[in-house]
C-alpha cells in the first residue's frame, strides 16, 4: 500500500538536482510516520497490529529502494547491507 510518493532530487548528468518544492510534503509525511499517536494501548494484540503496520510500511519503502537500485544498477550501501544479511 503506497501512502505517498516523493522525488526529492533528480540525477541530471553527473549532478544531483534537488526539488525543494517536495521537501515540506516529505518532512510532513516523515513527522506523521514517526510521531506517536498519543493513545493508550491496552492490549498486546492492538500493539502487535500497530507494530506490524509500521513494519509493513518500512518493508515497502526498503523494497522499493532496493528495486530502484537494482533497476538502475546502483551499488548502494542498502544493497550491500542486504547482501551481508543474506550471508548470515
């Protein structure tokens, strides 16, 4: 489930050109993701469900980053970390 899509920069030749008009929306989304909701969690199953939903969002983001790296044939540190985890 894709919640939002942001492009913070583009690669033009050998330069990275930022897109400042995207920064506020990206910052708001990250703050919303990281900000506690302030509700009292009274059951382990509700906590587990909330944690599972956050984990799904992270998994989707990481998967998209890795897929993008593979499609662009980039050697990122994220890709290297995945290789290291698969060894162990």
